[in-house]
């Protein structure tokens, strides 16, 4: 996924070129932007924030997030449904 820190709002902007794009209002300081990414994704996926973890890219705009207790298919379905309603 690609993250845009210090955006106007914290939201999932959509998918472009196969990459999920997320904008967060938090600045990339002391993990605030990463925490905001987790919060936005947890809301979109309908799961607890504790089940998400930034696995790669803690200090980068390009991130990988590990989601426990959901299959890849379930994640795709929930994100698609969320984006369709946004």
C-alpha cells in the first residue's frame, strides 16, 4: 500500500495500479502515521486494531500490513465492499 501522511483526512483513497492508497491526517512522527493507517484499515475491514500490524515500511510511504485472523480473500472482499460504499 502507499500512504500519504499529513493529508486532509484519514481515508482509503482507492486502488491505483494495483496498489491500495491511504491518506492519513497524522504526520509521520513517532509512529503517528502508522497508527492512523492501522485505525483506517481496521475500520474498513471491520476488525480490531490489535489484529493489524505494519509488517514492513515503518518509516516509508510504501507499507505492508499483516492482518491476523482474516484470509486474503476475506480482506479483498471487505475492502471491495467498503470502497463500493464510500
